[in-house]
């Protein structure tokens, strides 16, 4: 949380936050504990709990759209 305080002072008081990719509940609780112990809180937190969804989405869309995997057809 000291980094949040430093960013806030360097930015002249602009809102400061971070993105947190949540995989397990204890990760969120660790952040909350750090905020409570330090007394420093971000202005915003973006929580990403999709567990890698964008990578899977590209694969699934390639199936739906019928995109060809060129590495398989390189010798054809």
C-alpha cells in the first residue's frame, strides 16, 4: 500500500488504483488486510476473476468462425 501512497503523491492527488486478478478468495482478503493495517486505500480496484477467459475466447471463436490453423497446413 506504500506504493499506492507514493503514486498518489507523485500524481498530485489524482485517483490511484490497480487491477487485481482474483484466482482464490484469500488473494482478496490479503489485499484487504494490507489496506486495514496500513490505513492506505486505493481510490479504485478493478477485479478480474475471469480465470484466463480472453485466451479461451480466441480459441472458441476460431472454432465457431472456422479459422484455419496455418501451422497444420504449412506443407499442403
